[in-house]
C-alpha cells in the first residue's frame, strides 16, 4: 500500500496555489482554439465502440478496421483504374510530365502580450465626523470592482505566504476581512490566514480559526491544507 | 452523433483554458501551445471510445496531453526543447515590468518544474497543481498506484530542491535540470 504523502512546504504550497489560479487566457485565444477544434470535429468522426458491448468487437470488425479495409479496397481499384487509364493516356500524350504540386499553408502565430498592472487597494480609515457606515453618500462599488479588489488582496496574501512572509500574508488577510468580511473569496482568505498564523507559530489562534472554518465550510476542498497546517 | 460524442461536444469548451495552461506546464513553448492544445483535443476526439462519461473529463484529457507532449518531445529531441523553453520563457531575472508578484511566482514555478523528469513532472502537475486525486491520475496515465506515488514523491523532492535554490537567487544550471 502507498503511504500517505507528507505535506508540501508551506511556501511551495502557496506558490502552487498561485499557479493553480493562473488567469484564464483571453477570450479571443479560447475562441480561436474552439473554432479550430470544431472544424476538426466536423471533418472527422470519432472512433466509437460498436454498439452491443465489448464482446461484439471481436465478432464484428471495428470502425477503424472497416475504414482500413475500405481504404485498401479503394487503393486497389484506384491502382487498376490508374494503370489502365495511364497506359491509354500515354499512347496519346507521349512521355509523362513531372508535375509538382505546391501547397501553401498559412500559419498564424499567436502572440500574447501581458501588461502587468499593480493596483493599490485603498484602505479607508474612518474619519471623525464622517457619516456612519451605511449612510455614506458615495455610490456602492460595482460588484466587479469589489471582486477585483478582493482578488488582489488574496493574491498578495498568497504570494507573501509563498515567500514565507507570514506577517505580510496575515496583514493582507486582515485587510480583506476588514473590507469584505463576507466577500466571495472569504473561504480562500480564511485558509490563508490560518496557514499564516500557523507559520507564525500562533497555533491556538490558528486552530480556533480552523474550527470555525470547518463549521462554516464543512465540505471545502481547502480543509486538507488547513488540517496539515494546524496539525 | 452518439451520446458520448454529444456529451463531449457540450463539455469540452470549459477545459480549453485549462488545457492551454497544462501544455504550458508540461514545457511546451508559448508559440506552440495553441497547436499542441489543438492536437490534444483532436486526439481526444479520435479516441472518444476511451472516455468514460461517468468519470471526470480532465484526468482523461490530462493523460492524452501527457502522451501528445511526450511524443512531441521524443520526436524533437527533448533536450533542445528544454533549453529552448528555458531560454524563451524564463531566462534570467524577472524583467522590470514584471512587477506583479504573482507573475514572478508563476515564473519560478515553471523554472522549478523544468528540473523534473517528464514523468515526475506530469504527476506533480496533475496532483499538486491541478489537485487531481492520485488514483484518478494513475488511471489516466496508465500507471500502477505505487508507481504514481513514487513518481510524485520524487518529483516533490526535486521541485523543493529547485525551489529552494531559486529562492536563494541561484540560477538553475543544465546539470541540475537533467
């Protein structure tokens, strides 16, 4: 039997999380790939098993075999027709000429340009005399902007964790918690915060948050990583 | 069109982006990634009878990607491609405009991946990056379970060594990467 694997080094684990979340390629790239493949699908049928189960494949020739047999038959007929026809033609035309067929294929080389942009996420401190929360006159931020800000903080925390800078990772998690306590990326934030706390040796705090995590997201895929961190 | 083909055509689109990332992680140079991804899907289409619709599609596609890239490396002399890939994608320190730290981390992950033998690399990518369960991955790569574990363990060790070296600012030499 295979023994369970040792947990990965926390910095490596965090780096692999960053790689796992690699951004989706631009829609035009995906569209181009889909178009090419759909053309292939249209032009060729897949090899499908003969209906009736695995046993019937031994009795009846498979689709590939049939295709190969039909190709052989076509080849034989073509050869006979070609030989007879060629002999007749040669009588009339004399010596055969050599014909070179050149096929030009246009190849498009995709070029992807990525312009990295650092976006600072502002931390708004409450100012004395300012309207209480909920009474602000500013329009609420669009969901897309909120999510982007969340994502940046989570990425910053993940990268800091990958460097082994647990303080910085925890700080980004705290910022995220302050700005989006129930944000869409709360699950990731809590996972990162727990691992950062464990990295800082603050195990009781890490375990307490791990218990809360388990109650809130009992079927989370991140539970394994969290359990390893607080073990 | 068979039910299996219908299921495939309605599901493959959600894996396009992941496939481009996968061939990148398997060491295909950027200019060839779309072509190789297309080859993988075309092969998958031809080999549709090997797909079990009640199982997840990704591990099956991953197994095909592994074989397509492996054959390609063998045909092109893997070493040349390795060096070419290394120079093209990762050469030297991060450029000044690579200010987003996530990019630098991803780059370092690719650099460390380059040091793994291809079979270990596939296990490492499939399990530690894609988070595919080992039995599922072993099945997709036609490996005995113990071999899959063994490759993953060895891959992890090599990756950790490379990661530590890169984190200390070392450059990986060709000796390290073979």
